[in-house]
C-alpha cells in the first residue's frame, strides 16, 4: 500500500470544501432570492479556493437543473444565481485590477457559456430549454462594456439561431431572448438577425415567442423592428398587446419617432380593447404617464398637438376623456393645475381667448367635461375623497361671456369662407365645435349665462353660413338643448324656424342637417334614451311623450319625401337618416310600417351610402318594432297587405345580402342586422340561416373584412351562452341546439367544396371543435362569467380549451350524425371520396366520447332519457361496425378503430 501524502490529503480537503460551499450556495439560493447575496459570496469563496474544482462542482450541480423542464421556482432561482454570478465575475474582471484576477476567473463566464452551449442540440427539450434560458440570462446580465471572444460570439449566434427554429415554443422564446445582446443596431435593413426579429415578432405561432421578440428587439429609428413593434398592439393575444403598450411603447420608444397615424392607431386600438388590463396599460401607463406627463410635461395641449386632434377628434375623444376621468387625483392636478395669481380662475389663466387653437379648444372642452364627470363620480362615492372634485368642476368651467365672445369671433370667420373651406376642416369650424361642446357642460342653473348664450345659438342654427358642416350643426343643436333645458320647447322652436325658411338648395340641406340633429337630441333625452339600446345602429329609441312626435311626423311629407326624390346625393343621404330616426321615434310603429316599401326600394336602387343607411334602418325597425300578423303595410301601389307576407318578403330580401351583396360593406351591415334579430329573438334561429353565418365566419374570402369577422366572433358565444341577456337558460339551450343542427349542413358544404373554392382551405377539425364548444351546455357555465364580466368570449376557435368538457350526449349525437353521413358518402356528392372519409374520421376521433362517461351519464339520467341513450349507444356501435367495413381510407380506418377502442374499452371498464 502506498501512503497518502499530505499534499494529496490537503487537495482532497479543498475539493470537498469547494463542493460543500457550492452545494450550500445553490441550496440557499433555491429557497429565496433574499439569500442570493450570501450565495454569491459562497461561490466567490469556493472559486478563490480552487478554480478548477469550483467549475467542476458547479457544472455538476447545474446538470441537474438542466433536466427540469417545468418552471419550478427553486430551479428558476438557481439559474438566476448562476447567471448573475457569471455576469458579476465578468464585470469584475473588466473593471477591476487585472493583477488581482487570475486567467481562470476572467474566463469563467466564457467557460459557462461554452459548457451550456454544448447541450444546445440535446434531444431532451428540457435541456435545450434550460440551455437557452441560461445563455439568455447571462448575456442580458452582462454590462454594456462586457466583451466575449469572436469565436464564442459566432458559436452562440449560430446555435441560438438554430434554436429559434425549434419545435418547442418555450425553447424558441428563450433563444430569441438570448439573441438580444447579439444584435447590431448599426446594421442595415438587410441584416439577417434584425429581419429575424421582425419575423418572430409578427409571424410566429406562439405568443411566448412573439412577446419575447417584442421585449428584446432593438428599437431604433430606421430599423424595421420599430414598425413591427407598433403592429403588436393589434396582436391576437392580450398579453402581447399589453406588453407592447406597457413595456415597449411606454418605456422604450419616444412617440416623436412615430408618425401621427401610428400614434393615433396605438391609442385608438388600446383604448377600445376588450381586455381591461390592456386598456389600463394604454390609457394610464402609455398615454398618461409616458406621453402626457413624460414627453409633454403634463401639458394636455402639447399632447393633443402631437396627436393632431383636429384631424383625429373622433378617434381620440373617448380615449382622452377616459384617461382624464379615471386618472388619480395627483395626475389630474398635475394636468389642470396652474400657479395662482391675480384671483383669476384656472381656466382663465390657462387659456388665451384671443389666440385659441384647435388643440387649446379641444383641451378646454374635454377638461371641462372630465371635471364635471369626476365631480359626479365623487358625489356618488360614500367615502370622503382626498380632493374635492366639485371644486375643480367650478374652477375649470369657463365664463359664459367668454365663450359667447369666442363663438362670435369664429362664427364671423366661418361666414367669410365658402362651404368647401369649411368642410375641409378649417380651424375655425373645429374650434367652434369644441366651444359648443364646452357649452353642453356649463352650469345649467346659471340664468345669466343661459340668457346670454340663447340668442347666439338660435342665430347660429338659423344661419347656414354660420354652421357650414353637419358636425357643427349637431354640436349647436346639443348646446341649444342644454341651454333651453326643455325638449318640447326645442322641437317647437326648431320646427317653426324650419317652416319659415325658403326652400333653396343649400338651405334644404342645412334644414335636413338640423332635423337630423334635432331628432338625435330628442331621442337621446327621451325616457328610453337614458337606457341605451346598443342594437340600434342609429342610436334612436321609441318615445312615450306624444307632444313632440306629431310635430316631427308632419315634417316627413313636407321635407323628407321631397328630399328623398332629389337628384342630389347629399340630400338623399341626409333625408334617409332623418327618415330612419323618425320611424324609430314613433312609438306606435305606424311610420315604420308605412315606409317599409320605400326603405326596401332604397336598399336596392340608390347610391351605396344611401343603401347602407336604408339597410341599417330596416334592421333597426325590425329590432324595435317586430311585425305582427295584425299589422298592415301600405304597398307601393297604395293597397294594404298583411305584414306576415311583408315580413317574410323583407327578411328574404335582407338575408339575400349575406350571399349576394352589391358591396362588401352591405354584407357586413346585413350580417350585423341578422345577428341582432337572432339574438333578440325577432326571427327563429333556423339552421339554414346559421349555416350562412358560420360559412361567412370561417371562409377565407372574408379575411379582409375584420369588422364582419369580429362581429360574428362575438355573436356566436353570446348567442349560445348569454341566457341572462336574452331570456332564460331554456332559450340559450334552444340556441345551442340550433347551432348543433347547423353542424352537418356546414360540414357537407366544406367536404364537397372543390379545390378551387376558398372553403377547401378551412380546417374542418378546428371547426368541429368550435361547434362542440358552442353547442355544449357545460361550456356555458364558464363562458357565462366571461360574458357578464369585462371581457367577452371572442374571436378564437381555441377558446373551447378554457371551458369545461362538453356534454357526452352532444358528442354522442354528433358521432351518430357523422357516422350516418360517412356511410352515405357517394361519388356524386363529393369529388374525392378518400379525402372525405379522412375528414369524417379525423373529426370522429377528436370527439370527447368514451363508453365510461356515457355509462355514467346514463346512470344519472331519467328513465326516458336513459332509454334513449341506450338506443343511441347501440346505434353508435352498429354504425361503427358498418363504417369500419365500408371505408377505404387507411387514415379514416385508423381513426375509427381508435374511437371504437376508446368506446368499447370504456364500456368494458364501466361494466367491470
């Protein structure tokens, strides 16, 4: 035996101590991030004692972490510790005294990267995932001046780019994150890595990869990644949209690098997002904190100038108002507060009435409105607020004489310009409209202010040159209604003035604008107008006070019918809008019944804009006033016909726009109207009609019609699940049954579609999953909560994955129908028998059907239902045997055998 030397004994003791220090450090780090400081000290002590032993011990422990694919908290903490230690040692080697650092320590970061890089092509997805994750953590933790060798850089770049094509999304996401530090912002547009980030950001099927590319892409002016990042605010995933708004556009991108159109699109899309977290990220993080307070120094006028409010008022108003109303009191004060001085109000000091601009006028109007809304909200809260919002409403409200003087000046400017200049969006027209909106939020109890503003508003409405555009007329009518405070008095006043006017070309159009604005104001202030019905496109509601309706109905033959016969397109369009409002305003529905033939004729023979308004009016009339068998409709020749025949004729004509519309816009209007009628139970949910809607939803030919797709995506889940909005659960169950009945007709069309048809590209399996999701009663429970909450179930076929398992009875019914259809296939019905068999077999194999759950459902059912289910089970077994004997497709046979094994195995287990 050879005696052990003291040197060997000391070396082994050192190695054991190093291994113990490494193990203790990693164990402490896996328990809490708070222990990472101590763990790094232990690792540094172990490395100083014996660098080779330290590397060996650390890599040995690290190998165990590489085998864990799940995001275990302990493993995540260990990976973070190793990455932070490697980055810290690299930075210490770069900035520290070179004499105090050995070559081994200086290269530890490179050793670690080279070691884990050797596992980047491992067969185990966990190893590939952890390898890319650790590389990403190390590279992104390195300092700005950190350096790695060119050989290592090339190896990392090649391996990571290869992993971006990995079949596992989590691996691709970590590889994309790791490539962040390898980007070259000075590269040209042809740089492969930058173009890769654009592709991953916009085209990858995984939301995790798109989000990782968005968060780690270099975003500098002139790079293609900047425009790609802006498009992610319209991503199909809410997490990606939120990250784009909150973590990228709000923190990394200066809005002045974007075009005005891009800024407006970002705000418009984020403010109207279905998901509350996305809306909050847009309005509070991006618009308020980053742009208003950060870039514009809390100056609302500068923000509106940056967004070009004059050209984008409609797109920005709701977002800016919501931001101002919902922001915290401290943010609100920062926006509206000005230094004290001379005893003047904040509005008087902040606004120069002699130099009003479109931005300052819009800021005045929207701040005044927001202050009033915040004041009303504060009064409804039971708990005292730190700041009295009522004071702000009084301090920000401008004085009536100042508003009247500003209106007089800008009205004079409008009188000096022609209609073309005014319609082109001249600043005076916009400023006048903003001032009129401000009037609508002034204190209505100020009698002196009302007496001062009333003659000005009446003169403006009576003079066509003073109100040269439709929007200015509408704003003036609302301001006059606010000042008068009495709807009946407003109607009498406007109607009397209209009757005394001369019928000139410009005067006639101006009169139609006034009548339209009057109807809108009256209907908004009606009793039902306060409970708004969202299914009426025109925003009109039946009235219950009869003093104003007769006056309005008298204007139809005198003003509207002659205008509808005019050769001027603008006159016919305005008259058609007025006619639609009058029809809906008449609570009896007689006006609507009387003019149904006229509306139908306009839908078919007039200009496109007039057709659209007439079609919307027809659907609104059917929503509000469903025709009954006792109603009479005046035909074009003056004869009376029962509305039953007319109703069938009207519905037939309206539904014809689904399949053969003159324009795509009219088809979208028809789809919206039919969905309203179905949802409100104005028409029966016939399978043929639902088939048309479903084919429009899935057809690739409608991909370029996002409004149509979005409407249908919201309609189908609401139609099947929203029983609280349409009646009872029995009604929703009836709707789900109608959807189930439409399944086979839709599938027949898709299977029989020739290769040249766009329908041949539709995924039948995805469609079948969507049908099962919609028609399943067990899906309704979880979907009901979403529909009643903030975010409705919408436009993803994969949404059924978030819901409970569908009913076995439904799956059994669908399986019977599919097997019967499979057995009836014939060459005369389909062009490719083998492809059709494969389609039916694939759908059958995906049905959530097993004998065990069917037996449980049968045992819990009533006697009659149990007997029916027994018959269905026997029929399914018989049809399965027949189908297996008949099909010629090998793939279909395999799918049917799997279904038979699952079904028979479940029955055997249940019997045992």
